[in-house]
C-alpha cells in the first residue's frame, strides 16, 4: 500500500471509514462480518482507521477497539467527539452536538475506554458547536494533547475561516469533510486552506454514499432508517436525474480498465497529495476493489473527463436537507 502524510503520521493512501459497520445505512452487518472487514483491511495494508463516538452511539468504537487493540502499534487510530448519543428523559438516545470543553473531555475519555487504548492518534471535533467559540473547543482538544490522551487534532465539516481560527489556537493536522466527484464543496476554499497550513484533507463518502459505484440504482429499496432517505440527492426526483450521469461515467471507467468506484477514488487521489480518502464498506470484495484504486495510473485526460461528467454543474440536488446544512460550517455551492 502506498502512503501519504497525515499530520505527524505516515498512513495508507486509502484508509477505512468504519461508520457503516455499525451505523447509518440501514441494518448494520453482524459484529463477525465487521471484524472480517477490519482484519481484511489490516491484512491488505490499511493503516488509517476512522471511527467516532456517534457511530452506533459507541458501538462502532467498541467494535474497532475489540478487533484492532491487538494491532494498535500498526495503525493510526482516529475518532471524533463533540457529537454523540445522549439519552433523554424519555429514555431515547438522540444525536447531540455539544462542543463545550467538559463534554469534549468526557467524550474523549469514553472513546479511549471503548477503543481500548491509552491515546487516540487523531481526534476530531466532529461538528463545530456554533454555541461555543471554536477557540474554546480547540483549546480543550489542545489540553487533551498536553495530557497525552490525543496525539493530534482535526476538525470535521468546517469552513476555511474556522479552520484558520482553530489553527491559531493549536496546529490542526487534518480536516475531514465529504468530498467526491459529486460533492465538490471543499474546492471552494478548504482544500487550499489545508495546503496553506500543512494539514491533510480526509475525504469521507468518496464514493458518494454508493452512487459512484454504479450499484445503487433503486433508492426505493433503502431501509427506512437509512440516512440517505432524507438527503435531497437521493429523492426520487433528483436521483433519477443523477442516474442519467452514470452511463457515460461507467463507459469512461471501462475505457480506463477499472471499475466506476476505482475511477472515482483515483480522481480524488489526483486532486492533491494531501488528500486521503476513507471509503467505507461492509463487503470484502468491495474493500479489495476500493484499495486497488491506489495502484491505478490514469491519464490526466481520463481524470479531467471524469471531473467534467460528474460535478457541481451536473449533479442534481443539495447534499443535505436544510437542518443538516445549518449544522455544518462548510462553504456550500448553490444547489444544482
């Protein structure tokens, strides 16, 4: 596996986003299947594993901790705080964004316990809590570094301006935001800001939540709890238009001798040496397919054509519904 720099770490060019082993896309796989995927990734040379307190309300960290603790020295372990499950008075656990220092410290302590480790290599503020100055939240993360509980800090779904404010308090090793052919928002300002301060850019949902694989042709069959259901691009109206983009993209992949997913990942890697994608999967076959993208040598013309076929001008619908858009701090293109 090729490597790239992520703050103080040398990591596999493609990491593993662990979220969907416990969370998000309907009924998750069994813990046994989750273990198989994690160990297969490790065996294939993946060294970057990404989880969060939110995923499965702690279940994902527990899975990652149980499976990977014996291999702790081989990996760069990433998690996130500031957005987690909180049980209400009615007994129901709900997602809560809370960036207060005391909450972040408690989130980190809980993550350390679930991950079965003494230190988290890269710890992100999962969302900027706009009720709390970013300087206060990052100040607490810096104290976690001083205490030896965290090695480096990151931010998720933030604007270039917020990134610079945070970096002035403590060096930011990485920014994690959705980035793929069909979500180009980081190109507005954050990619350049990351290069400017020497931070890596970690791209989540690099396959557009399965759209770019070409295998999700019927969104009507998505589980009732699948987080894609309320996303505008996956509505019947917009998804029909988006599916019309795939035939030409699939033809380009065949011409290049790879799969659509591999073309999408190769395009992303070509956008900058500081970019590290973290696709997630529950399938061993899809894992192998994704990781093989790191070895592709595609022409500049192929990369350019991919970017013209699927991009901000051609994709239909905003990436998030209104409420979720308000919760992130990223620069957003106008909806297509």
